[in-house]
C-alpha cells in the first residue's frame, strides 16, 4: 500500500484488502519489531559474506560462516533472508549424461582397487577422469595422486579422442617417473582403446578400471571434480 499510495487512494486499497485506514496509519507509525531488526542485521551480514566469497556461497556455507562469526541462527532463516536479499549460491553443474561411453567390443582392464583408494606413498596409485568445463578449452582430463591428493598432470581439449588422455599420461610419467604405478579410471572408450593400452605398457603403468555406471568406483576423482566445479 505504501508503494502505491501515490496512485491509488488509501481508502480504496483498504476497502479492497479488507483493512481499516486507521489500522494502516497506525502501522506506519509503529517501530520495527525486535525480530524485524534482527532480520535486517542478519541480511546485511549475509550479503557482505556472500560478496566477500565471490558470490558463490549457498545457504550451508553462509550458515556455517555466520556460526563461526558468533551468530546463532537456523539454516531455514538464512535461506529466507538470502531469498529476500536476492542472493543465491553457485550450484554444482550436473555432468552431461552419456559422458562415459563404453566400447562393448573392447576388453577393459581389471579393477585392481575394489574402491580402496589408499596408497602408502606417492606415485603408487593415480586416479583419472574426464569432465566438461565451460571454457574455451572444453574437456578436462586430470590425473590425481591418491597418496598426496595432488593433480600430477592435466590437459584440456575441445575433443574426446584418446589423444586427450595419452598426452596427459605421457607428461605425468615424464614428470613423476613412477615405478609400476596403477592408473585407475572408468571404462570409457578413451581408456579401453588400443592406443592408450600401448602407452601404458610402454610406460610401465598398470591400468585399472571400475565397474560401469558406478561413480563410487572412482570416488576420489569424482570428489576432486565436485570441489573444482
């Protein structure tokens, strides 16, 4: 009503809404409640934290940050105030369906891990995966060392041919000089190709592949991509 009173008489709006003009004018003079003042203060802090963190924080991160700063509030209230302030977190992009394409004629490598991603030292176990990143580079392939959780090599290309992963694997071998390292991946056509198998044999790399359609069989690399995205 306050926003439209310059165009529509107060008594008309009150009649339409079933209110009394005296009640409206009393509301105008009423000071904000304690809860309203608290909401306003929290809203300002939420927007400040959101801007300080590159506008990517969602409700869970903002709620956690507020608790660190000594603010006691509920996640539901944070979500409501975010919506009122017009802020939202950067959600993780869903991976495109059909990214991993299996060649049924190719013979996959055995699963040497069985979901056990522990390693006793560096360059004993590498996990690798492909994902699409919205940049001019396109497809990203990374090789992560299971012991240190560091990316030992990566490459980006606009295509999904086997040269994409062969290039990164070759550079990782040159840089790290591993001895019988296990290279674990899914059963995508890039990994089951004859060219990639030959590259592994030449470098002394032991290929390992998880089962089809099971993200847990390469959970370590999936976790890396979740953080990256």
